[in-house]
């Protein structure tokens, strides 16, 4: 899976995800930080699933209608668990993500928002 990890995702998550076979770009390598809108645009342009801890991307998508290629939002997930959890979520929900779904993992539960028909 092609992923763009937001800079708030632990940088050490990149290596294990690549070992799992994912194509990963980490926004933490960008200097200066271009901001959420640019990161979301880049993820869409490169057809990458955005992975973030940040709820601000939801506002960009739902309130401002910004296009995206799918998103995983992790809420209160310890750094050391991020890579395995991301890989697990992709394994379980990859087809939904490829269709532009937004997954939120919170309190050990997954909420999936599928894109509207015609979106």
C-alpha cells in the first residue's frame, strides 16, 4: 500500500512498514513543514493513504471538501504500536482504503467512513 505518514506519526514507524512491503513517505522529512492542506494534496496527487494522529485533516476533508485518497487516523496509539497497527488495519480494511475510506482507530475500535457514491 502507498502511504504518506504525517509528521506527527513516529518516524521509526517508516522502517517496519517498508519491511511489511508498503511504499512509505514520511512528512517529517519535509523542511519546513508545508502544513496540513499541502500534505493532504500531496497524498491525493501521489495516491497515498494518509496516516495521521491529527484530527485537523477531518476538517479539511469534511468541512472544506478537500479531495483525498483515503486516510487512517490513530487516536492515542503509543509510538511503538503504530507500525504494527497500521499494517493490521491495511490488512483488514485495505480494499475500503483503496476506495477512499477514512478509518479512525480509537479505544481499540475502528470506525470506517466510506466515500459517498460519486465522490
